[in-house]
C-alpha cells in the first residue's frame, strides 16, 4: 500500500492538515504512527482506512477488507453487543463467527448488554471486535489500547501479529508508548503536516518515574536531550 | 447494501426516532381529511404536498440516527457509494411506509370517495416522496454538520417547494412539482401532463441527490 502525494484539509478553505505525504507499507508490515496530539495522526489513519478521501494525491493498492478501530467507539446506538456485531458482520461477504471474537475479547458476559450501558474499555473492545470480524487485510487501529484492561492490552500485539502473518497490513497510533510492544514496526512520524517514514522500530520498554512536580518540565527536557521519547507528563498520580 | 439498509432501519425504529414522523403524519391526515368526505384524486394531491416536509424531516431523522463515527465505519465496510445509497434507500423505505399509512388511513375512516383517484394519488405521493428524500438528505448532519443549519435547510426547502410552486410562479422549475401535481389532480390530469411532471420531479430529485453526493465527498 502506498500513499502518493496525499494532502488533506477539512473543507475547501480549511488549513492543510497533511501536505504531500508519500509513504508506503509492504504486505505483512506494521506501521506505527507517532506525533503529538492534534498533528493529524487520526486524519492520516482515516485516510489510510478509506474513511476520508485525500484532497489531493491518492492511496494505491489498499488491501481489503479494511478493519478500522476509531479512537472512540460510537456506543450511542440502540443495539446489544451481539446484535451490533452481527449487524456489522452482515455488511461483509466473509467473516469469522461473531462469537469467536466475543469470546476472545472477553465480551461473553456482555452479549445481551446494550452498547450505551458499556464502560469505555468494554465499548472499545466492541470497536476492536467489529474491525476483526471481517478478517481484515488492512487493520487500522487508532489508539487501540485506550481504556482496555490488562488482558485485552496483551491481546492487541497478538492480533497484530496474526494479521501481518496472514499477509495483512496493520497501522497503529498510540500515545501511551504501548507500540514498543510491536517490534519490527516501521514508524511514520507526523509533524507540521508532513509524515516522515523512519526505520524499523526496535522493541521499547516504558519506564514510569516520579519526580517533584516543580522539576517535571526540566526532567522531561533532560530526558529528551538524552534522546529518550517522553510519552507523557502527568501532574497527578494514576493508580 | 441491504444489510446496511436493514441496520439503519432497525436503529431508526429502536431509537424511537420513527415516532415524530408518525405523529406528524397523523396530524397532517387529520387536518386534510377532518372536514368531511373528499374526492380521492383531489385529496391525495394536497396530501402529497402536506407530506413533503414530513417525509423530508423523517429522511433527515433517519440519516442523523447513526453517530458520525458509525457512518464512517459503514464506509470502511461497504465503500462510500454503497454507504450513501443505503442511507437514501432506508430513508425512501421509511417515506414509503409513511405514504402508505397516509393513503390507507382515510379509506379506513371513509374520508375518501372515488377509487379512480387512487392511481394518480399514488403517482403524486411517489413524486413527493423522492423529492422529500432528496431534501432530507441535503438537510442531514453529514452535510450541514449542525442541527441549526439542518433545520434551516429543511424549513427553507419545504417553504420554497410550496411558494415557488404556486400558480404564476416565474421559476416553478426550481421547486419539485408538488403544487403543480396537486392542481393537475384536482382537474383530472391527462397523461401528457403526468409525464411532464414526473420528468420534472425526477430531474429535480436527481440534481438534489447529485448535490448531496458531491457534498458528502468532502464532508465525511
């Protein structure tokens, strides 16, 4: 799959979000989209998934079917988990049995639960399930670890490996540093409307450190200067 | 595509969004037929005009039922063209149900006479239905992006459809031929005028749907 001179802006007079982006991913490849909040990572993912059309340029050799996991699953719909996934499965010619992914993602207890009654993490699992049911050849994951429990977070790299092993392409964005669990992934760094394709990423570990609040900015600057990737600076402890 | 039409109709009914249109239809039918028995052709001509804003509103309600992100998920599943067509077909299906309800109900209460008026009445409602689905689509959130603009498009379109269709209008072709159809039905139309008005309705709807499709290309 190749993005050839792709540019995008929202509306005819909107500011350009992405300009002249040319990157590619081979079959069986995994791409990790990196960048600060608001630089256009989600826009890039939606262009790749075919949700948005490029304002200029084109995307060639996009494999199908496409599975897209949005950053926030739209839970405000009058369906149960099973009813929704069954309805989504019917949109595709070839799918895995719905119950396969309900069981695998730990949704069995929520089969008859209405989408609106789900917690954010469980709704995110439904979003993951609907993308995986059609056996995607292109899987686009927008912050897939957000809100997931520990067991489901472990499952994401496993699923990515299964899709790529079958010759599919996976593109993931993440600001939690979880993509360090995807060794062999190619990085696409989004900044100032451009995308820079990096080398194959090495496996990374995430170290959480606590410093006095007054020293947070200085410590983050020191770490960046030392070549580390500072994922987040929080002023409140998260238990 | 039929699976997506079914999914959208299910969400529309289960979400309770079918009720406002049903109540609106009941009110319209009550106003039109409340005064006593009428000739079917004449009454159906005015019914088709009165139902135009109701069916357009229903089409907007149906197309707005789905959250924006779910509509995008549907695009990844079936592609942008079939996603768009499925929305219009679902809106047309709901409109057809409303038309059937509004045409059958007066018969049940004996408010209509003259079975010969059923066929031209059906034609007038069909012309109103396709045009109303077009207007509802133009007013949907996927195009207007806000409730306020959506309502403005819906109300302005409905008012213009009547005002521009009045007898003596200098630009009757800018509006769907609802008023012209109502006038013809009252005068027992010939087949030539029915063909002309049908062509007008289809052309108007085709232009509106083309505008809708074009705007959807850039407003996902």
